[in-house]
C-alpha cells in the first residue's frame, strides 16, 4: 500500500487517523512501537520509545538537572509576573477553547486513580510533611493578607444583632457573603 503524502492541509486528519489506527490495528501498533516495520533491514529501535523508557529517561534527566534548575529558577531570564500578565490574552483564548472543547470533562474522565495512588504511595507521609513544611513562607505570606480581612469581617459580624432566629440567620448569611468578598479581594476582583 502506497503511503499517502501528509501536508499541513491534511495533517490533522492524518494524525487522528493514525491515532485511531494505533488503537485498532495490532500490526500497525507493533510496527510503530516495537520498531520492526516490514521491509526494514536495519532496526535500530522503535520509532517512539516505550512509555517506561521514556518516563525513566525524563526522570533521570530531571534529577540530573536539579542543580541547574535550582540556579536558574533563582535567576529567571524574564520577570515571571510580567510574562504572565503579557500572556493574559493567550490564556483567555485557551480557556475559552478548553470550555468549548469540553477539555475539563475529558480530563476528569481520563483521570487514572491507580496512578494517583502510586504517586501518593511513593511520596508517603514524610514527603507530604516535607512539602507542607517547605511551603511555610508561602503560607505565612497568604495568611498575612488574609488575617486582617478576616478580623474586619469578625468585627463586622460582632456588631450584628443575634437576639432572634432571623437575626442569627442573617448573621450566618452575612458571614458567608463576607468570606466570598474576602476571596474576591484576595484574587484582585
């Protein structure tokens, strides 16, 4: 069978067709993933590395680059805040595309519970504790912004009457609305 030429005009359709073929055609899957296409006298390995080898290589390279990451993350090429603000339009466009494409639902449906459990098991309780402890400065910074707002809400709620059931109910609703307002303020909204 002659190979069809792939161009930019038919690229997306060809990609979708090949992804579907990988799922449905065991021989095609074998040829692509195992590196033994018919008629190829020299087999150097699979066209695409196995999932386990690919993941292992990424992990090894990441672990080996830890010192470089640490040095570079403290001296970024661009100001991260300015770069993020400059990309706001792109972010909005991509969020709208994600909503239109139902990506949230697709992502939730693709969620692998066993992978989550494997990560949790490998990190363990000590890893969780270390992660929380390492983020203390971030927590203090957030709480420094939150604490005066909560104090203001508490003072406002304390000034409300609470003699009757209706007054207590109104106070509960005010507390909820106050926390929502604090959330908006913290998000800059």
